[in-house]
C-alpha cells in the first residue's frame, strides 16, 4: 500500500507536536521509500520490491544548496525554525554522505539560525558505522526508535531488511551515554494472519528493562496517527500510554505521550 512520501529535499517548516516549528530534510529518493526497516505501521508505506537498480540519491552538494536557499528565504521572511529535522522517505543515515551532510547543516545552522536544534529521526540500525555515530554525536537531538522488548516482536513490527538483532541495537543505544531520545510506537493487531502486540505485560517489562539500561534523557510514546500499510492494526487507548509513562518516570526517566 502506498503511503505518504515527501516530494522535496527540504520541506516545511511545519508545526510539529514534538519539535515546534520544524524544517524537514529528506535525504532519500522523492518518489519511493528507502529504509533498513519495513515497519508494519510506517506512514510512508512498505518498501518496494527490490530490483537491480540502486536508488538515486541527492548529493551532499545538492542538499546543501537546497538547504541554504531555504534558509535564506526563511531569514528574509523573518521565520525562525525551532528545529531542523532529518526525516523523510525512510532512514536518513543510509545516505553515504550522511556525515558530510550533518557537517554542512551545522555550518548553515550556525550562520542563519544558531538557536535552532538539529534533530535526526533514526531507526538506530546504522549505529555500528563509525561515520554515522560520529555525525549523530555532534547534533542536538538523536531521536532513536525502540518498539519492542523481545527480538521476536522487534522482527514482527520493524521487519529489518538485513540481519540485525534487537540486542545489537540496544548495545549501540547504550553507547550514547544517555544523550538520546527514545521514540516508541505502541501497537497491536493482526498482520498476515499473525498477532503482533508490543503492549503485553511481558513485552513492556522487557522494554522497560532496556530503557533502564539505555537511560535516555526522554522517551516519546506515540500511537498510530495516520494510515498504515495494514488496516488490521489497532490504535492503543491513551490510558495505556499514560500508565506506561508513569512506569518510565518511576525509573527516573522523563516520558511524554503524543496522543
């Protein structure tokens, strides 16, 4: 099922529930999803079937030129973004020039909007790459995904496109020394005849254990908000989110529900 795709390199700014006035950056192809996950709830839809053609990505120079042009226009219009957010049509850290792009963005941010934060929304699958880790450690907000307590539920919800385990991701997340935000979707339902649920007590207990080890500065909890690839998924009630947020805060970790 097709989803919502971004058709520009730089989009917005838009008013974000989580990031205020946010200017988005899409490093990925404009007309197709490019991701190392194939999440069952992704608003961009499922990954297209693999073919022999490699995705065509914008160069770091093209992205820098587009960002500078938008910054100049915003400055002229006296509109100051709160956040410069890397999101878009898939996983931004898959771009081979990701570190260079982050370096360029920091320089432009410091010149035009020094008060703005740089945020990357990532699924954490590329943290084993030294250049990706270096780049992420330089920005203000690392918002990294953790949707499951067990590896089996991780595979069922996030459906990684290459071999990686939840345990490996958690190991890498712990390496941030708490300088990160965890984002988690609570979800349950049927997918191709199988029950998928990360809201059971067993799953939540395991997940809370991971959170306690990672010790992020914030956990963001959110439900399905838009169309998903499967219409058999359920929107978890807000009461369950609030109950989980209280359990997170008992660990001494801040939690916010975006319902």
